[in-house]
């Protein structure tokens, strides 16, 4: 029977801050995988730099059908894993339960639905009264689509309100941030082309 590992992680950066992931699932060969192999894979797959300590928590081995090539070293006799791939492949049906997850800001959630060099798709959720920092992306353009609630965007010198089932495109180099200035949770999709990995400058 195929085996998968489910786990949480937290990655600390040497320049401050951290990211967390909950309920990640990866295909493995055999009945176990070491914490070090999991940590090395996550750091490499997310293309992270300046990484300090990586904690693997709540690790659990599950009996489930494989969804992609196993990640541990026993796959070395097979075709190599393409370093451009992310945790989910194009052919994989994905939802919030199987997507990679991390927290940002003040308990805001992000589910990584797709992440390649050319495209990033995330579903995010912001509690009432939260906002991100003013920033810009040098190369990536973004499209925000509001699933639930009302978003407030600060875009260059404008303040824009975007209601449920409406969207907003943001060009590269535009200074912006999203805020939830309501009393309800805000859910939205953010689509970036290319990915915003290593392409964000806070102001």
C-alpha cells in the first residue's frame, strides 16, 4: 500500500520572522521519512533563502494512494524530481485540505493551490481588522478576486473598495496592500504571474 506523510512545520529565518505550514501531505517510499529529509525538501521546494532552524511537528504516516513522485531518497533510482516542480503538480486535483498552508501577518491564512516559476495561485483569508504591509513586486502582476467579504486596497495614491465576486488587477511595481476593514472575515484568491517568490519589496 502507498504511504504518505502528514506533518506541520515552522521555518525560522536568520534575518527574522518565520512561516508555518499545517497538514502538509507528501508521498513517501517505505514506512517512514526522517525529519531532516522533510525539512530539506520543504526548504528546497519553496525556494527559501536565509533559513535557520526548521521544526517538523505532528508527523503522521498515512496509508493513502500516491499523488506524485515520492520525495525521499529511495526514489534515486527513478527519474529525478524536477526542482521546478512544487508540492502539487499540474495534474493533481487540489483543494484546501490537500494544499500547502501557512500563516502570515496577524493570523491570516494562505493555501498554496499552485506555485511554479511562471504562476502562483493562492486562496487567502484575513480576519476582521487585519492588513498586510505596503509593498511592490518588480516583475509579477497580480489579480485579486474576492470570494467573501469586502476588501480595501491601497494602490499607489488610491483607496479602492472591492466587493464580493469582483476583482482587481495590480500591475508590476505598483505600491499596494490589501486590508480587511470590516467586521467580517475576508476570503479571496490571489493569482500572480510570474510567482512572487523573491519578488517582494516592503516599503
